[in-house]
């Protein structure tokens, strides 16, 4: 999980599209002799024109200053090579513009729910200990475990040190990845992993729940008592470490829910359906929100937001404060909502209801055009990339309010047509019947 999993949400979405049975190639037998496939590095302007070798020497000095031993530096050096292909992947990543129901339908499928439940039974002692010590329910841990690697089946096939040092030399997030490189060296230094064992994703993540090295150093725990924090092979270490990160890194609130499906009325004030708006459940109940089967919500003060990942015609959820742990783990709304939904399914919730009718989604080119129009109107959508991120959703909502449309943050052909026309006449808030 990257620095709140920054912009490598694409890594998860791309990796998770692979079949659960996919097998990755093992590391080369002699990684000390780097293959010639790694392109020569371009001189990085952010390092004052320093060559990669000079840059690497400076990183090693920083590692020693941070307490890494010379022995570890020597052991790791054959793996600290530049690979332009890694940098190209990072620069070319794109998050899938999928509908939530499509992504969740595949990634939170019944087989993954059942696998999660089976792993909870198989490792009952470790899950029980983690819940007692950290307050994180087994289903929450199991859902991340399943989504990140299919319980260890798909952890990546690239040398971690090469990935990290290549991204560190690139100018876009150099400081961050220098820190990750030094953290990886600390993992080796304290005896958790050997350099040749550090195989993972191209973004430098390691283990069955895909920890970045900094998180590995800060949150990995030895739950099986063998003296190592092994997130590649030890299920107990994976369970305890993931619980520790969720509880202490993501500030999980013990004993509280995270995501529940709901049914919303056709006249709900749509401008309230936003993760930034929290109301007591009693307020949502007064507004006509119920559970999917019509049961009333509890008449209490537990705060929650109404989340509509596909607008007012798609699935609806109550997102509780603990849902923030999911958006911190991965800032892709599709991923985080899917992870929360899968956890609820593993915990025993019913499958979510299907929309009454197909939810229309703007094609990639039209969504990108809408983003461009929003930028011209003065809104910040982040990157104009044809992907509906949180900044784009916020801008869409603001423009819907301006045009008097239902402000459910979902881009529609009607909104695009209004913006193409360039007139924003105030109209009464529309409702859905």
C-alpha cells in the first residue's frame, strides 16, 4: 500500500484483472548478474544531472546514515540496477474506467468470498489474536488479502530493489522512493528477507497484502514466532501485520461497521450523498433511507455518509468512519468500495441488489471532454484522463447543483450536453421518480 496508496491504484486494478490461477515466473537463478534488458538510464534533471551510479552512491550513503549495515549494502548492490521499463510502466499506468458493478462483480465474486471464509477458518487462531489485539475483524483482513494477491497466489514477479531504485531515480516521486529503497534495505538488515527473496509488483510492493517497504518496516509483526517478519510465506505474519497496519496506520475504530448496503428513496437530497457529508443514522432514516429489504435503520447517532458509486440509479451504501481506512489503503473509489463490500460479504452480508435498469456511463472520450469543460469552468478535476476520480466527482456535483440537476456526482449525457451549450441557468433541484 503506497503512501495512502497514492496514484498506483492502477497497479491494483491492473493486477487484479489477472486470473487467480496465474503463476509468476521465479526470480533469475543468478540475479547478481543483471540482464541486459534494462535500458540505460536517462540523465535525471532533478538530480542536478547526476548519473544513476552517482545517484545510487548517494542513496547508499543515506542508507548507512539511517543505520543500514555495510554488509547489507554489499548484499543488495547487485540488485540495485536501473530499469527504464519500470519507469515506463509507472508513467503509462491508467486506472480502468469500469463501472463499480462490473469490477465488484468480478473481484468480489462468490469464490473469493468463500476463499476468504475458508482462510478465516484455516487460520482461526491468528485471526482471533489479531482481532483481540488490534480490533480489526477477520473479514476486513481477509478481503484485502484476497484482493491484493488472491491469498498469496499473485504477489508479482519483479525484483523489488530494482523497481524501487529505478522509480527513485525518476524525477516524479524521487524522495518517496528513496525512502522506500532505504526501508527495503532495512528489511534485509534486520533479517526478515534476503535480497533474492524480494520479488513483488513493479511498484515495489511486497508480500501477500502488498506492503510498500516503509509500511513493512513500520507495521510488519512476527506472528508465528520464528524471529522473522515474513509477509511472503507466513500466513500468521500476514494476518497480524495487516491488522496492525489497518489499526495503527489507518486508524481503524474498534467495534464499528465500515460499509452497509442501503435503499435510498427517489426524493433523497442528492447533494447530501457524498463522503464529505456525515449525518446520524437517525437523520438518514428520517429521509427515507432503509436497508435493502425495507427494514428501518437504527434510530441512533452513529454517523455515516451515503455513498453512490454509480449515481442515484446504482447501488447505495452507508459508509461509516471506518470506510476511510479503505480510501487510505487505495484512493481508487472503485477499489475501496469493492474491498469494503467484499469484507461485508465475507462477514455474512447478502449480495448487493442489481440496479433496476442499466446505469449509463459516458464513454472514455466524452468523460474526458466533460473533464476539459469542467476545467474551463474553473473546477479542479486533477488529471484530465477520462477517469472518474474523486476530484472529478466533486466537480461534477458542483456543476449539477449549478444546473439544477440531481447532484449525485455521476456524470451524465444531459450534464455534458448542458456544458457543451455553455449556459448554466439555475433550475429547481430535480428528483428521481
